[in-house]
C-alpha cells in the first residue's frame, strides 16, 4: 500500500524506559540509491514472524517525508531475499513506547550497529507539534548517516567516536 511517511529521528540519551511491547527486526537492502531504496525485512513478535518488501522514494531536499510502498510477503521469500542483500544486515529490537498522543519507536541496534539507539516518531504532517520524552536527545532526521540503508554500507561500529 502506498503511503506518505513523515518521520523524525532522534538519538536516545541516557536509558530509555523498558517496554514489553517489542519486535525483533532483520532487514537488508536490495537497492540503495540517493532517491530510492528497496528493502526486505522480517519482523518477529512473540506471536509470529512475517516478511515485508518496502520501496521508499525520497522527495528531493525533504528528508522528513518520503513515499513508501510496503507489502507483506511470504516468510520464505523474505528469508531468501535477505540472503541476497548487501551486507551487513540491519538487526535491531524495536520497542513501542506511548507518550502523549504518539507511539515512539525505539530501535536498539545490534551486530555491526551495536551501541546505536534511535527514537522515531511518525507524524501526520510535517509541521505537526509533539512533546518529547526525557530519553529523546539530539535530532538526526537530516543526518543521512543515521538512515538504515546507509548504515548497511557504513555501520555505526566503523564510525570514529567524533562522528557519533
């Protein structure tokens, strides 16, 4: 289904609240271009594991909003597509934390991106106001290094401490 994704990203500072509402995500990229990515992912919850194929198209000079097409695909197809993706795969645990009228998605990365924790919020419009929880730090929406697709090419563990 095609939708407009309006998302802002922030570094998580200090410790974030634990949540029993989480999923494990493994994702890889079949194509990474400046204006478009094609991603495959598996999402595992306590109840089931599903696969998704996603195409994201960036609007020029607008990093907060992108066109997104995502469909559920058979798990065996997702696992095969992950096996042919560019490495490293992005592995993370995503926690869902309610704050105000929003649900924050907190991604705690592992593997070659271990040490990075990002908070994301999806909005209905670019200028929509929202309150930030205490654990939300510096905004990195416009810093492309924090996009998952680019961290598949340049993992967080490879960054110099001064780049973080």
